[in-house]
C-alpha cells in the first residue's frame, strides 16, 4: 500500500491552496484541521470553496485566507464558473501546491489546469448507480489521471485511483479532530433525552444521507421497544434524508430521536452506552474515531476503511443487515463486561492512530517533495510501501 511519509519536516513555508466543494461534515472539518496545522507550521494557506463552508468551518479563524469558489455537491453548468474563478485565483495567488479535497473539488481543479502540482484527496467512494453513477465514474477517471498525486483516505480508495490510471496513488489516513472535553456531566446529557439511569443510550452521528443507512438503525431500534428497559437511540446530524427518516421512525414506532445538527458530540458520547455506525461505506469515519478515542463501545458495518481502522476493537456487522445490527447491539447491552472490554480495546486501538499533527506533517512533507520536484509524476519516498507506480 502506498503511503505518504509520516516524517515531520522542520517546517514548510510555501503557499498551498486547499479546495473543497459543499460540505457540512467530515471533509470540511478535515480541511479546517489541515489549514490550522499548516498555518501553525509556517505555511501560507488559501482555502477556496463555497461561501457556506467558510460560515460553518471558519477557515479564516485558524489563520487561512478564504476566497469563495461555489462548487455544489453535484455537477451543474455552474461548474464552468467555478473553474474560471479558481483559475483566476490561482493565477493571482502564485501558490506552490494545489490540494483539492473530494472528487467534486478535484474535477474543478483538474479543469482549471493549475501550473502548480495538483494533489487530490479521495474522501468518498462512488456508490450511485444509473446515469448519476456513470457521470461520477467518469469524473473519477478524469481526476485520477489529472492529479500529480492521488491520496486515498482508505486503502480501497487508493486501489480505485490506481486502477483508474493515477500516476501516483498513496494512502493518507484522515485523523479526526480532537474533541473538546465534555461540557456536561453524563447524568445531565442523559436527562436531556429522558434516559433513566438503568436505560441504555445509543448514539449515532453523521449526515442524514442514504449512504449512512439510518433506515437500518431505525428498523433495528423498533425491535428494541420490547426490551426492559428499552434503549433510547439518538441520531445527531442534518441532511436531505431527514423527512424520510422521520416518517420511518413514526411508522415503525421506533425509540429514535433525530437531533439535527449538534456541536456537542463530546457531550453525547459522555452520556452514551453504545455507538452505532450503519453506513454502506466509510473511509475513516470521524464519529467512529471519536467513539473509540473516548472508550465508547462501537457497533459498525464492515465496509470501506472501517475494518482497517477499528481492527478487533469494535463489533463489525455486514452492511444493510438489520438482523446483524440487532444481534450485535443486544449482545453488548446484555453483557456489561463484554461492553466494557470492547470500549477498552477501542481506546487502546485509537492510541495507535495518526494524530492531526501526524496528518499535517505528512502533508507538509508531500508538499515539500512536490514543490521541489520537476513537472510530471511525483517521486515518492522510496522507503514508503506502495501499490505501484502507474
């Protein structure tokens, strides 16, 4: 597996343009984390993306400059305006490296034809079928072949980029930003949701999107009404699937509450007995990282990069399998000792992961390599394991 070097450089004082499309979750958080770390290390950082991303993630507040480039979540004719806007910004900024995050931003960056080396991080897999899926797979190929370096947040994304013709594909694990300390005590968090001391509180956090398969969690939770005491399930996040999910909760009479967007994930985990992820695909899902770091036992689907992320420190189940989620959750709720052991293994596993500082240091080393190198495919660290140069 190819990887970017984790060695910490003395510091990189160049200029990087970080580009992202519409984001309300993980990608935006990651870009903010990278921007903050690079600025602290002495780099000049220009973040380009939709104005709404600056409003939500405040890149300026961590020392970066921000310029709006409106890249919606799905391809539209407005992409041509985004390409022209980015081209003008890059010509004026004279950056050393352009780093696009996600396929949508990667496509705009490739079409803008920057003179600086282009890095694209692949954060998500293409899951859609039909016409939309066909267009997305075409975008994948264009982005893979147009970038100097393709970084994958999980090994399957690295393999995908290499298979589509990426000249240089490397693994670049995305570290979840460190959560702040909880602001409320466990009892106060549970009281908010009417959870009695003997009742389990099950928490899931993520965008309300079909990929997250919250329908599976809701259907499993409907079966838990007959447990004594019945668990309380809360899902934090916003997104386009809110109304269908709310209707499903009502129809199934499931003990599930949709909380909407929350900024107190640390508090939710402080009150939780169990965390659940039911996605069809994830790379290194931020909530899974957050749960393991604080020792909350996790039930998660064995998809994408999650098995590599958690190892044996979580209960892994097949995607889309309500019976498997139901069985795994019941087993942990019925066995407090097993639940505590899974939580302990999770915290131990999390201690081995790259930190935000490691992620920033690895990117700074890559930027140094690219800024100093000739035009053409990058020459990676010969000591780093690789999938092969194509």
